[in-house]
C-alpha cells in the first residue's frame, strides 16, 4: 500500500559517511553502521556506486542510503545479518527495492512506501539502479516497551513486524507526521539534539506510533482487557521516586521506568492512589522536607529556603502552600517551633 511520503528537506544535508564506487569499502563502512552484510553488484561492477549518510539525536538515528546510478543498469543486492539491538523503518524516496525474508515474505517498495525491518529477521533487499531511501532507527527495547504498553501487559514483548506497509491509510498518515517531525529535528538542527527531555519524549512517541501504525506480530502474548496497568508497573514508578526523591524526574522517565505510557501511568496513579505521578513525587519530597525541617529545628543547620530548594521547590510560596495543606501549618513554624 503506497503511503504518504514523509520526504522533507534534503537527505544530502546529512553528514556523509561513505560515497564510493568500491564494493569492499562500502561493505566495511555500512556493516559497521548497520550490521554485517553481504553486498553484490548485479551487473557491470564499473557501474556500482554507494552513498550513505546519517545524523540524529539521542534515541533516534536518521539515515540516507542509495546504491547505483539512476538510468544505469547495475542493480544491487544486500543480505544483512539480523539487526539484533534495533529496528529500521525504511521509506523509499526514489526507484524501487524488493525486500524479502527468505521463505516467508516478499514486498516490492516504491516511492512513498514504508516497511519495517525488525531485529530478528533474516532479509535481503534488491535495489533498482539509483534507488534511494531514508531510514529511522530505534532501539529494540524502546519499541518493545511500547509494544507491551499497547497490549496492556507487564513485561517485555518480542515484537516483530510484517513487511507490508501501514495497517491503514489513516495509520500511514499518522506515521508520516511523526516521521516528518523526526526528520525536521535532524535536518533542521532542532532542539531534540540538545534537550534530553524533548529527545526522550519524541523517541517514545515515535516508538508508540510505530507500534500503532505498522503490522505488529506477537506470539504467545495475552493482552489484559482494557489495557489496564498492573500494580507491578505502579510499584516500579513509586520505587524510583522513593529511592531518588531528589532527582529531577519527569512524567516521561517515570513512565519509562514503569514500562508503560505516560498516560497509562497517570491513569494508574489516579485509580489506585487518587493522585498523579508528579503529585506523588511532590508528597514524597514534602515528607523529606518536613523531616529536614525537624532536624534543622534542633541544630539550626538550614533555613526554610535551603530545604525547599534542596527538594526541588523553586517557588517558596507554593512550597509553603503545599506544606500548610499537608501539615496544617507553615514550614517556618516547624523550623522555629
């Protein structure tokens, strides 16, 4: 099924790692970038050429790749080993490729078509002369956490993907939009390169949309009705907060530790604790601040401001309001008796 193209910006703007007419040089460089693979020129070796470039931000790598010369006659066949630790989402932008998993599937891919190579698959890709694609690379663990969340289960899922395109035209459009955002961040030098929170959230959103829009295959997995979050997931988030209450936690990293989506974690905290993850974090920090205020009252070792700032309360007025609501009096009364 042809999908809306996500082509935006110029792939040639990516930092080039190889531009070569040499089979051995190309095989060595791209084997290090992806996985060890066999590379054959089907035709006149003098017509062989390759170009590979990549860039990204923490969590996602975007690559551009082409083999052969447009208008030429030499086709290219690659046979990589299974990717192992990551997945590739590939979109053809020029020419055609035929991707196959020996003895299982074969899929002809043209401009605007997308397919997924999961970490477990043996596959081969037959390139027409001058075909070009761009890829989005995601870590396997990130995608498999998203798969577990989508199925409403607690624990890792061995997620695989069929070679066909997106599950529907609507799904193809959704993937196109997130791919556009990812590529804009890379080619446009967006803030995901320097902002770890943005990078993590965009990576998690990309993995979630990949699972929701591409044909996911799982075997031996029983989904919980309604996608409810297990108590184990809740306990993981609570344990992280209790163990590191002074860490600048975000909803995204608490959800990642719990191995569920941010929305699912929020719903779990509301259902079981009548609060939010960040509300729970605030209560834990208030408890520690209260204990520190009691200790400081004995030895005058700190001020209200010192203790509030130590526990992540940058606004003293809000800290005082939360403290009064929790303990019935202002923090200064605890400190000065």
